[in-house]
C-alpha cells in the first residue's frame, strides 16, 4: 500500500482491498489503470457536468497557462479571465446586482458565506446576530465552520466543540425552523443555510412548498438565506442555472463550486446579492478574507469555457430531460428486495437506498464488476448524478448495471 491517505475513507479497509485507480475519462465513461471501462454514475464527485475528456477545456487551460497561469486578486489586482468570469456569473445569478467572491472549492465557499453573513450584521450595527442554522442531513463541506453547520453527526465526532453559535433543525419542516427561531431569538441569528436538494446527505429533494416557506420565514425574521448550490448550481438542477432560479428563492447568497469548472480545475464562488455586498463596497471598509487562489486565472478561463459548453449544448434542457428519465428508469430498481427506496425527481440526481446499509460497499464492488463506477451517499445509499450529457441509452446501461449488481448481491 502506498502513501496516499484517501479523504472520507476507512484506510484499514482500503489497505486490505486495494484502490480503484482511474486513469482516463471520455464523456460518461472512465477507464482504470488496467484499461477496464466503467460508466461513471456520479460524474466524479457530482462535478463533471459536461462529461470527461473535453479537449477544448484542456486547450483553454494550456493557453491561459502560457499567458499567465495564476496571479492573485487581493486588493486591486486581477486577471482578465477573473474579471470576465465574475461578470458572467453576475449575469446568470438570480439576484440583483450580484457580486462574486472566488474561492478554491465548496468548503471555502461555505466558510466565506458564513463569515460574510456574520460580518454583514456587524456592519449593520447588529453584532449580536451570529448564530447560523443548518439542517439535519445537510452537508456543507469539511472546514471547521461547515462541519459544525452541517447536520451529519458522524462528521462532527472526535473534534470537541467545533464552532460556537451553530444550530441544527430537521431538514423537512418549516415549522421546525420557526420554532428554533423563536427559541433562539431572531436578533441572534445571522443566516440559514439550505441545500435546495440535500446532496451528500443522501439526495433528499425538498418536500412540496418547503423551500418557498423557509425562504419566507427567513425574510420575515431578518435572517439571511444562503442557498448551498455546490451540487445543484450551474445546471445540475435542470431548466435553469441554479435551483434558486427554478424555485424563485431570491437568496441573499449562493455558495457554489463543482459544476463551475465541471471539476477540470478546482474553483468555487460565492454569489452575493447586491444589497448584502453594499456595506462592504464603501471606501474605508476592509474585509480581511480571501484565498491565495481566489479567482485563479487558469481555473477562471476553464470555468468560462465550461459555461460556454453548457450554453452551446443546451445542457440546462438536457438536465431537465435527465431528471424525468432518471425518475422513470432508476425507480424501477425499487422492485429489488435489497432496495428500500429510490429518491429522484428533482434535478439530475438520484439515490438508491439499500434496505441494509451493510450492502453498500459490496454493491459498489459489484457495480464495478458490471461496468459502473458508483459510490456511497448518505446513510446506506448509492449515488446517481451523471454528466448532464448522459443519453437515454447510457441511462439504460447504467440502470442495467445496477440491476445486474443487485441480482448478484441477492444471489
Ligand atoms: N456544500 C455542498 C452542498 C457539497 O455537496 C459540498 C461537496 N460535496 C461542499 C459544500 C464542499 O465542497 P468541497 O468538497 O469542494 O470543499
């Protein structure tokens, strides 16, 4: 066994069973180092929205690297690609006069939004509004703040107290949010963080009317609404660039990453509504926050080219079609006794929930045997989040792979 320590892993088991080393990708397929081909059911880690192996993204990166690979954007410094990408994101964001703060990934975006929400209230003369509320099952990355804010208890074990002033409510009830607000006091609450569709926590689409209701509760109580669209952003939700657009959420901030570059290079962005940014754009106000790679030139150039592909190939419409195809096809897997339920129907994401969580890792091995690269999601689930380019016949091939794996699992 080599030196690589895998994130989110049982390294003892990996040491025993070996690694799955992916060497190449093309469209919805990846190949391991032995040359075996797999249909990628998850688009990497929900990120490869335009599919793998796009030469034009490699070419754009190479050109930008030859011009200047990276500079920095602290103070008054920028690169042309960074400036252009900010304008582009502002133009597709659903809020008015959106400002764009770049990060290196989703966890950074969450940390940025969290600090910005608190600092916003400080600037408004309300420094007591510091508490952030998240939901059970929510995943907001693994920085200290995001780990505290998220609703996955296992991820919080063994660190002592992570971040004061974080609270958690159930994931599916606006009444629970109302009750928590009256318990804490709205004058102490900075923001509510909400994934429009819970992703890594197990793919849980929102109950009917939930999003509109919690949005209103936040507005009524002067609590910022932060939509965590690290998964749902840039088209995965179908029909629009953001779930916030599709559901008319008009959030105060949107946290993003993944689909911004389709994962070709790491990059995240926080989209900030003009009225939240406004107090920070006055002369003399400093915000001492940012990352070495905020607005990284090559990442920004690749992001622009990636968004061009999404537009040119109308992948927002493809995602909407995929939503209904997945909903129809993946739900057929529910007939297997080993499957407890299938969750789908909201964007190009789904989960196959195993009746026995212990079957998840054997299933992942069986999926690979049947030509599908899959992964665990939530507690006892298998993730489905294909590239938005996936065709109907590729969906059928993916579902057939699941079907064969489930048959073999049940013997
Ligand atoms: N928020 C959400 C909703 C996510 O799904 C993720 C990553 N899966 C993150 C934040 C963290 O992003 P990253 O892993 O890029 O830090």
